[in-house]
C-alpha cells in the first residue's frame, strides 16, 4: 500500500468549547496506481484531508503511513523532501509566480531539488510539451487564459515526475470544456502509473475517478469503487 491513515484526527482548538474536528477518526488505505476522488461539501474536511495526505499538515492524533513511514515522526526537512519529490500539487488558483515566465514557473520545484540548469530546462520543457504549451515559454501568467495557467500549474506539478499527484478542485476556476481537458489529463497520468488523488465538491467530477471517498463532518461516510468511462 502507498497511503494508510489509521484513526486520524485533525482538531483545531482541541479541548476548547469551540474545538473543530476537521477530521474525526478517519481510516483510509490508498494503493499505488489508484485514482481516488475525495468528495464532500464545504466544511466536510476534504481540504484538511488533502493537507494531511500531502504532508502540508500533521494529524493531531492517529497514524499516517506513507510508503510505510510514519509521517508524524518526520522532521520538517523530511516533510519538505516528500512534498518536493514525491507529490505534485495542482490547486484551483494555480499559485503561479506572476513575475516569472512560464518556463521559470515550471522550473521552480526543480531548482528546490538542486537540478542543474540544463537538465532543469529539459525537464521543464518536457512537461510543457505534454500540456501543449511548448510555444509559450516566455509568456507571463497575466498574458494567459485561466485554462493555460492551469496547464502551466500541471506542468510544474509533473516536471519532477512525482509518483503521487494531488489535485485540489483543479477545474473550479475553469469553463466546462477546459475542465474536461484537465480531468482527461489526470486520467492519462493515472494510466501511466501515477497515483492521483482528486479533491472536489462535485459528484460529477468525482465520477471520473475509479474510486470515490465521500466525506461529511470530518468522517468517511462512503467509499465506493466505480466503473469509469474514460474521458
């Protein structure tokens, strides 16, 4: 197995009258090569789930094993290493650096990895070719449409060839046609062996994954394998 949560809690204001259990005793296993959609309404705990799975936040209680290693016992340096090398993040708001051009944005995680300039450029170019933006290397994010910016964000996420791709509402700021293209690309990454975890509030989008985990009030209320017609 790749990911295992054992009775995980994420509690804000623990012990106070106003405490919030964003995750409330969640147990979950995700194997290598799965495509899992975590779906729920606002306040269900799905974004907290992504933050925990992506090592952006640490559980208050419980165990999180990533490739057999206990995440709660890792140092900040080790967690940073995992985020940079093992997980590619795609966010709804793109999170591009406005002062950098397309190529420079995609090169950023490779700089953090210490990849040399020539190899870094080749890896970034390969990722941009995959998303159809090889001809727009020098453009700034402000010069591009929302769909193009999301493709830059996807290229940045996959440039390091991470085994896990986490996408948080990746179609939320896009029109339906462009959103369809993004989902299709995530499916393609999964076909090629990447483990894909998709966070969404939309059951229709969740239906594009082979498995749907439904959250409500910080608890898993449904975990279904799905027959999927690939986009």
